[in-house]
C-alpha cells in the first residue's frame, strides 16, 4: 500500500542523501551539484535576517549553502541582485482540479508558489459525488460541469496526481461538504447516524492515504445544517492520524466570535490543530473588529494549536448569493452559466441591462460567481500583520473573470504590503508564506532554506516584485519572479514554465497510516 508514493518520492535515495549532509566551505572545492543558485541574497524562511550566499542542489535537496565559487553544476542560476527564498506555500487553494487540468499551474507558479494546500472550504475533488448533472454549489467552484468528479476515494485522487504530476507539490485536505453531497439524499438537515458513519469512513480512508486533514464550509448551504456534533463525529479520525481541522467558518460577519468559539471547541474535542481559513470581518457593521478576533485567537493559542490564513485584498469571492449583497459596497460577476457575457460586469449594470431589480438579476444569472467588496483595509492589514497569519490566495482558477488574488496574492504581499507600505520586513513577509506555513501544516523539510531541506526555491527581484492582476485585468501574471525550482528542478524561467513537472503529494510529518508511513517528507 502506498508504494507508488515511495517511488515518486524516491524516499530511499533522499533519506540516504540527507543523512550525509555536506556542510561547510572546506568541502566546496571540486564539488559538483545538479544546480547552483549563485550570488543570491538569501532569505531563509525563518524570519532570520538576509545574508549573501550560494545554494548547491543535488538529488532534489539543498546539499549546501555557502560560497561555492570552486564548485560546478549542470545548471547555474545567477541571482545577482535577487533574493532566493524557499518556494512559497499557498496555504489556501481550490486547485484540486487545476493540478490535473493545467499541470504547469501557471497562475501560482508565476507568483513563486511551489506547494499548494488543496481541498479547502469543505470542498474537494476527492470523494466527490458521482457526476450527475450540474454540481451542487459550491462544489461547482471546482468544476461547473462536474466532469472531474470521478474520484470516489482519496486514494484514486492521489494516484491520479502521482501518475500525472503537476509542476508544484500538493498537500491535500478533503471536504466535509463533499462528503455530505456524496452521502446524503437531502442537505437541509443534520446527517443521520448511518450517514455520519459513512462520512467518517471517507475521512478515515482519506487520512490513511495521506490527506493532511479535513476542511469544512458550514457557511455554505450544503453544510449549513450540519450541527457541531456532526462535524466532530465525522472528523473523529483526525486524532488517530494526526490531521488538521481547517474551516471556512459558519459565520464571518455578525456572529464571527461565536463561530470562532465553535471552531476552537471542535479542535479541542478532536485533539486536532485548527486552521481558520481566510480570516476576515465581513460587512460594514463588522469593520474594525479584527483586534477583537485576533485577541481571541491569541488567547486560544495558549491552550490549543491554532493557525489562520489571509488574502491581501478588501474584496472576497465565491458563488453568487443574494444574502451577500447587503454587506457589499460593490459586486462584480466572475462567471455565469446562463449569461457568460456578464463575466467581469458589475451586478448594478447587469440589473440595468436585464431591466430587473438586483435581487431578480441574481436569480436569473445563477449559477454564477461574484466578487464582493465587503472588507476593511485596516482589518486586512491588521490580520496580515498578526504573527501567526499565513498567506493563502483562496484563488478560484476556473472562474471566467477571477478575483485577482488567483494571480497576484504573493507578489502583492511582498511588493505592496512589505516593500511599499512597510507593513512588515521582507523576511517576515517570506516567513508568512514559507516557514510558518510549513510548520503549521506539518510539511517537514519544506518552507526553509537549509542543507537537507527539499530544494523548493523561488528567486525574485525585491525591487520590482509586484502583483499585476487587478479587478479589471485579473489574469495578468505578476512581475519580478525570476526562477522557481521544485524538488531541485526549475519549473519557471524567463517568464514562462519550463515544462518540468516534479510536484509530489506531501503528507503531514505528524501523520500516521499507510500514506503517512510512506511520507515523502522524512528528513
Ligand atoms: Zn472559503
Ligand atoms: Cu476557499
């Protein structure tokens, strides 16, 4: 079981290699590497101050960091004037299908991302219901046709990823909402005991095959009727496998603190680390509440493991829902099945063109997606700045006119928030997208530049890096990413993908079970 993971990971080779690290300049003479990043300013992902150095890579791992003038390499990358950092880890994605349908993963790789966390907000391709007509929203965010809903187990999904690997690594969550849609005849009620047992079996299968945790999305109708007890009972196997509980909470507006309390209770009850997804205070009434929510997180963090992620924008995005309108100053349509021509158009204008009130326009153009301007810049900055906040894009890769976070999140944090607004030093910005994220998600040997670590490296220009995607031109690639390396192989150079696809399925180092035993992350 799980042998495939071992083959793809080449674990034996890597373990043997990492047990004989060659550290220090004395050894540098006559050394030969697969790849050297030369003349770099190194920001190592731990928040430590930057330093000058060169990185020697062999067999997919960082073999040495130092001055390697005497050494040679098959591939040399000149990073003069540039920063070399650990490859960025996108803490919050909906890339389950993108990894299979666009294996160069350009929206992410062009930003310097080398690992994505999939299966967020309660929805995953793994354990999807069998295709039968239009998928239940929000499952349609992954695939509006439902043609990719062909993985009725986590094992099937993982084996597909490993048989046709993408350019980036993936650490995968499975979604409670997906379990519900696959299990229940109606979703407007709590699950029965038998349904809970069926969903718990799905959870156990997934964690056993290397899923890193379970996500929930009780804010969305298919899971809104799931009581706290249902979630706890479905997620029971988390403790046994050392998995994470990751949640798009039931409420992020008026009831946000009650939802946070529910989240912490679930984590404690399960004995599982908790991650609050895309933390934000939604709606004008709740603007300015982030000091309160962050204080709550800080307090709970003393008693249990808590993490959170955030995207660097004041607009959110998901499926089109009428109840979100009153909380938004502006709504822009990202896709519509019956009216594709309205992608990128303000709802205001849609209503005018259809000559109906906005409420009716919403009903007419559904199924659809939207961007909602509903957050406060001060809250966004305060949350981004909080010590434990990781960066996650929450990008929606299949929207016709997506929220720009899909293409811009990481360069925006580095260029706009760190360099231009000086919200935090560049070292901190990098930490929030590398070392911190790897630690919170238990991805050993990732997120840091040190000998023995996996060679996931992003080389960027600190003076020019910036997001180029905005709400008008939402798919413009970011500026300033020079080279992106995954498991020792360049996947992005000269502003385009190299065609290499060395991505692996990553499992949690704290995890246990067939997937975890063959963990690709043993350092
Ligand atoms: Zn979400
Ligand atoms: Cu999400």
